C-alpha cells in the first residue's frame, strides 16, 4: 500500500521523511459501489485519494438533472478545497466501483502546516496544478463538437491512468459509455457511435478484460492535431 501511495502524483515530490509524516495522517476506507462519499452542501473537512476503484464528481441542476463534472480513477484525489477553506462541498462524490480511499483530515493537515510548512506547500502545489489542468481541459473542450470532445477526453484520461503495452498502445480501464456521455453533456448513443468509429479505424481496441481498452495514442493525437 505504501508503494502505491508514493506513486500517486499528490505525494510524488515528497522525500522519505516527508512522506512518513503524511503517512501518519492517512486513514484508509473501503467503500462499496454506488456509495456517496461526499454530499453537495455538507461541511468539508477532508481530502480523499483514490487508491483503487472509481469516483464520480457531480451536482444536481435546478431542474433535477445530474451534471457530471469528472470521472476519477486510481491516483486521483478529490475534496481538496476542504484543506483551503471552510466552505460547504460544491459537489457530490460517489463511487462507481468498489473503491479504496485514503483520507487526510483538515485538522491534521493544518497541524502539519504549522510543523512542516514545506511538506504542505508541496501538496498544495499539486492541488493547484490539478486545478489549472482541469480549467485548461474545460476551456479547450467548450468549443469542440462531440467527437472532438471525446478524442480529447480519451487522450486526457489515458495519459493519466493508462499503462503502455509492448505493442505501443496504451491500456486503460475506461468509464462506461453512459458515464462518458454524462460528463461530455451528450447521449450514450452518440458516444457509442463515436467509439465504434474509433474501433473501425483501429484507434480503439477491446482487450478482453471487461471495461478495458487499448488506445493508439499516436493516431488519437493526430486527430487532435487536425482539430487544432
């Protein structure tokens, strides 16, 4: 478990001594599929890191429609704003698979900030980097049509969660078509058609493991270059 944590971007810049301090603050939780971890509007007091599994971040519009903000997988974190202020949660986080989480409470984080400010500054640097990256992604996809948004989404998701294969493709466990459609504000049928086109072109292949695909990242990047 410790080696897994060290590979997570949020902790990657910490040396062994600094990581040891963070390790003392972490508590682990195993959460079943379709469980609510954070509820929109409630008080925020913790940051969570996904060790394994998947989490959906969403909120409900005034008309009752669920708006999916992001789909997170192992290595991602959420609830980070709780470390910075006392504002209520701005979205709901719920699991979409059996999930193991690492939790850091704000009170513990604040004590560490006073004792070892360099450690917390490194963590906050990664939080800001993730926030900036998310803003850039939203800005780029706002002007794209659905297939283009899908290409960009697949590349971004595979860059963060994929593993290179001997064939040169990247293996990744993708969310369902419905989950992707919810995040890209379109229909499942539209995503399914676009995915089928990528399969016909050899850019996307099933591996035989449920939910897992292989992506030709070079060809996908070429599609995005044509867009830009």
